[in-house]
């Protein structure tokens, strides 16, 4: 069957613009005769068949659920519930990560404390060894000093203190001090005493940078006393 554009528009309730658009897109079969466009269509259904088609379409439209406010709210509530569950899952993962990190830090701290404890024990043992060695050395030194003191006391007990013997000849101060029962620091003190007075004391004779004493003429007990 062939229908003009106007007939096709009335039959199928379609605007002419839509029909022309389909014609240009070649979605409709058509022919042109004497400058008139005819659209080829299948047999047009009878009014009864057309009515059945309309009823079927209406039933499908009724069966299709309508979007209502309650439906939208229910959809948002379901999505909100899903989001809450995801948030809870994320929070649980975050808590687990934090706990794992804290456990790692605690383990690391325990390792460091154990290391320092071990080092402290080693240092303590070293210090104890050093203290023990120092105590032993100190005890040995004390014993040696006691023995030295005892030997000196015994020497003093055996050899009573004697007065310096007045020599009857000229002698060098250094040699004379060696003959006396004096310690090294005592001899140094006496020597400094002679050096401080030899310019003003005629008893002290200097020759070639050395000091000499003449016991045949002078008494040096004041300078030699200690």
C-alpha cells in the first residue's frame, strides 16, 4: 500500500517533520511519482486489530511501575545503607592498619630496649672489671707504701739521727748533700736556699758555676738544717 505524507501522518499520528526526517535517513520505503512522494507500507490493520494493539500497549504501560517519591526515598535509603556498610568496612581496615603499625612500633621499641639492656650489662661488667683492677692495684700500692714506711722506721730505729759532721776541708755543696741522710726534695730545698744567699753570704763560695763550702772556717748549720 502506498500513502502520501499527509495520509501517513494521519494514519500513524506522526508529524510531517518526523516523516521527512525518516525519509532522508532512508528509514522508510518510498517512491516519487509526478513530484508526489508515496510511502510504501504494509497492509493497514483493521480497526479491531488496531484496538487490540492499543489495549496491549495500555496494559504494558499500566504494568510498568511508576516512579514515586516513596520509591526514590527507598532507593536513597538503600544506597545510604550500602554507603554506611562501606564506611564501616573502611574504618575497620583503618583500625587494623593502625593496630598493625602500633604493634610494629612496640616490637621495634622492645628490640631497642633489649639491645640497650644488653649494652648496659656489658658496660656494667667492664666497669666492674676496671674497678676490681683498680682496687687490686690500690691494695698493692698500699701494701708497698706500708712496707716502705716500715722499712724507713726500721732504718731510723737502727740508724739514729746524727748531726752533720763538720768537715775540715772545702767541699762542693752537691757532694756534701749526697753524704747527708736526706731525701731528694730536701736536698733541692737546701740547694735553693744556698743559691738565694750566696751573693750576700761570704760563707758560700762560687766557682765555675758550682757552690763550695769551707767547713774549716764557717758553720753552715743554719743553711743545712731541715
